[in-house]
């Protein structure tokens, strides 16, 4: 959530910044007007409370002196009613202000490419040239089907579209990938966490999914009243429980930066994605992802973003998968992010790069919503900065391995670093199915 003081004191700058993210100037005018009314009412009520305190002392003194204080008491009753009305007004204005602030995105960093969509993203660097195969590449969904390691038909039968069964070597490969990721992340200094997969509304609000993106998630409803949502949502990413682990905490500044990582399923309704990536592992309703989260001091966050991005790149390099890094435009970056680098892995069948990780610096945006603070060496409290990144999306990594490591006979060479995780298996071939 943005700081109303920053908006109030830098209104023209804030309008210019948020205009690059699709925010209309009148939205900021409205929130500033509400803030002015709130502050005026607050000032008035504080003056009345001060007056009430002074007169209360006078009334007490008059009673001690056995003097008539009835007129002052009557006046104070009127003042008390005025104070209550003003307090109610302040609370109402505060809620209106908060309603708007919760729906405003983070300020983009000055270094972000300016543009309304992904076409304005800028390539930052590239690692290895795209894979060139001596034969026409197959799509990963066809490779998985032909090898009988991915079963889309039964996924649709059991759950619906955009669900899949991993079988045999396919299940082993998925497990190898996320175990490899977790091992590498912990070697890089991340503490592994197994988080809850259901979170409350306060947690979804803390990381910025609520209230703006209700339609993108799966919320648990009351069995007795399907129209009534319970205070539980299936996580769209482990970022939500990992960041909210620190919600309402005051952290010893000497412990920062804190780095945590987790494997979790991710559940997404994919609202608004009709017709996009209807086949394959790119856009699923349920998938596994290894997440990395950092909590740090403000002066450390940009250096930590570079570290986070390189941590994600390290995984792709160890797997020898070609990729490039792009800086997202102001219109393509996530709601909570001040700056995002996307890692996009090369997919031979599609003949293009596809996102496999987003690494974002959310500055103090999530920390203000979640009240994640730290105490410095002088005992002063500050809002922390939070960062998050995929390390990596597991299903998309499997898809990239299938396409980049495919052989002309339809078999898949297992990346060298995954062979120990695959019980020594070096090549995935079709075997007689036992089920």
C-alpha cells in the first residue's frame, strides 16, 4: 500500500508515476481530498478533546470548591456529542481513504521501461543462444503423451481442463526438479519452509492479492451456504504465506536480510486467459512452484533484487537451459512491484522465450499493508522492504527440459545435474505402462 503522505506531498509526481500503470489522475485527487477532510476533522476533534479535558479539570475544581458547575457540564455533554460525530466522520473518511489506497499499485522505479504492456519490456541480458535442433521439434505436451509420462485426458476427466497427471518418469522428473531447486536455494543461504496452502483474507490482502484480484483465486465456501465465502483461500503462490509469516512482526534489524524458500502448489483460476496456452504445462489451474522471498532494509533492497535474480538464473544455468532476462514495463509489472525482472526460458517448439520466473522488489508496499517492521540499532522502527521471485516454476521447467533435451526418436536426455535425483536415469524413454 502506498504512503498517503508521499502522495499528498508529491501529488503531481505521484500522478505522473501512476499514470504509467493505468491509474487515472482523478483517483489521486479523490484520495487526497478525502485525506484533507479526514485531517481537518481529526484536528477539530483533537481541539475539542483538549477543550473537554481543560473544562473537566475546571468542573472538578468547581465541585471541590462546592461551586455550581451545571452549565459547564451541559456544555461538555454537547462537546462530547460533537466529538463522537467527528470521530465517526474520521473513521468513515479513513475507511474511504483505505479503500482507494488498497487498490492503487506500487510506484514504478525510475529505471522501469515505460509502456502499457509486455511489448515495451526490455531485454537486459541473454544466456546462451536458443537451442537449435537438427530435426523439427515436438511440443512438450506431445512428447509427454507419446512417452506416457503426462496424461492430459485423465487430468481432464478427474478435474477438468488445465489439469494433468504426471506418471512414472514424468512424476520422477517433476520431483527431481523441485528437490534440485530447494537444495540449490538452501545452499545459497535460503531457509526452507513448508507453509500452509490455505491462507486467510488478511494474508491475501497483505501481499496485494486482495481486494483487487479476487477473481484470480480459489476461495473456500461454506458447505451449508455456497454463496458465503469462508476466510480461507488456496494460495496462488508461496509468496503469500512466506511474506505473511512476518506480518505484524518487529524484526531485529541485525537479522536482516532474511531469505526463505518454499515448495508449494499454486492454484490460479486463470481468469481472463480464455484461449491462451490451452495445451501444455504453461498455464495450469494447479502447478508446483519453488518460491524465494527476501525481507531486508530499504537501503539493501536493490542489491538484494540483483542477488534474487541471479539466484533464479543460477538454476537455469545449472540445467543448461537458454534464457534471457527482461525488465518489465510499467504496464506489465505486477500490482505490488516497483521493479520486476522476468526470466524467460527458450521453448524450441514455440520458437520463443516463455516466462519461468519473475523477480520483484516490492519496496515497502507489502510491508505497509502487512506491518512488517524492523528495529534499528538506535531502537527506531522502520518498514522493511520485501522481495519475491520464482526459483523456479516447476511445471514450466519440466516443459522446457522436455523441449530442449528432446531427441529425434522422441526420448528425452536427462540434464546432468538431475541424474542423481532421477536415480541414475540418463534418458527418458517410453516403457510399457503398468497402469
